[in-house]
């Protein structure tokens, strides 16, 4: 098999409502219009609704799409599994709800052509007005500490739209230590993005930060109190692991 130019990795955990809402509809038509070859790798993260059945039907109908399934392990485990299985020269992950429209991948590809190893989205046109005040305050506080502790200079560590050259992806995703655990109950994201970017920096990889749109899609996956606390603890653990030399 020749490698596709672009792999799009999409984690899915109980996404049946978003599937019904048509979130996936623009993907194949958009990618089919491009001159490059591509694949979509869905990772069903132990969904308890009918996401898996629906995605498997989707993949049966559409060439260049495939479905991996893992026991429920949270977003980190799902993205990691997808990235390590992806065949593309450039590997992008994006959220199922398409909060950042896939067309932004064209900017990301251009940045890779200019030499970036890692490209991350910065949510500039953010539909923040729709978020509750509590959720905005939480995210501000969390991001402030994350930057301070682990990622000075990174403008938006949490945007779910990031791409990697094949080599960078392999290096980073095989080195995750904190955010590779499985065995989680309910929705879980953790500081997975933080560890990815921390390692990218540690390995001296060139990171580009590009503006992207962010259309808010309400999400019921995450516990709004447990999640920021576990993110902060994970971030501290990343720093500690680094001091202990666990990243080599
Ligand atoms: N939040 C969450 N997302 C998961 C999990 N496993 C996989 N995902 C996927 O990660 C992506 C981001 O989830 P979403 O709820 O949209 O997060 P948000 O937009 O940051 O609030 C989606 O594609 C989910 O299907 C999980 O345990 N928790
Ligand atoms: Mg979302």
C-alpha cells in the first residue's frame, strides 16, 4: 500500500447524536476534492451507544476510511491509538464534532511544507459567548497554570486540531507516559495535549501555531469539576516525570 499524504484521525466516544446531526457529512466530499491522497481513521473509544455500528457502516460505504476500536480509555488513548495506526505522511487529529472545520488542514499542510514538525490550532474566532461563565473561568485558570508550569509561549494548548509529520507523531506518541493510561470511567481527556506539546518542545521539534475557527458544539462528555483537577495534576506529573528523567 502506498502511504496516503494525509491521515485524519478522529476519536469517537458516544458520538451518535453528533453523527445524526451530520457532523461527518462534509468530510469525504471535502477530501475527495483535494489533489492529495488521504485516509480517515476513526477510533471508537468503547462507546456505549451505537457509535461503533454507525461508524462501521460509514466506513463500509466510504473508501479510504477505517475504524479502530479500543476499550474505553479517554481521548488520549483514542488519539494515540489512531495516530500510531495512521499511515499518512502528515497526521492530523480533530474532534468528531468538527468544531474546527476540516478545511483548516490546508493551512496546516502549508505550514508543514514550510518546515513545521507540529502544527497546532489557536482558537481565535472562538464562540466563547456560548460557554457558561463557570466554564470560561475554569478554562482560563487552567490554561494560565498549564502555561506557567509546562508550556510558556504556547497560545492554546487545548485546541483539538493538531497535525504532525509522520516522524514527529511517532516520536511524541510513543513517548507519552502520563497520558496513555486506559481504564477510565466516563469521559476523560486529561492533560494529553499538554504532554504532547511538552514532548514536542523537549525533542526540539518546530511547532507552528495557526489561527483556526472554533464552532462550539455542546459536549456532555466531561465532568466539569473533575476534569480540570485531573488536568492540573497530570501537568504537574509531566514536569515531575521530566525531572526524574522518564522521557529519556
Ligand atoms: N471528552 C472526551 N472525549 C473523548 C473521549 N474519548 C474520546 N473522545 C473524543 O474526543 C473528542 C473531543 O470531545 P468533546 O466532547 O467534543 O470535547 P470538547 O469539545 O473539548 O468539550 C471527541 O471526538 C470525542 O468523541 C473521552 O473519554 N472523553
Ligand atoms: Mg467538542
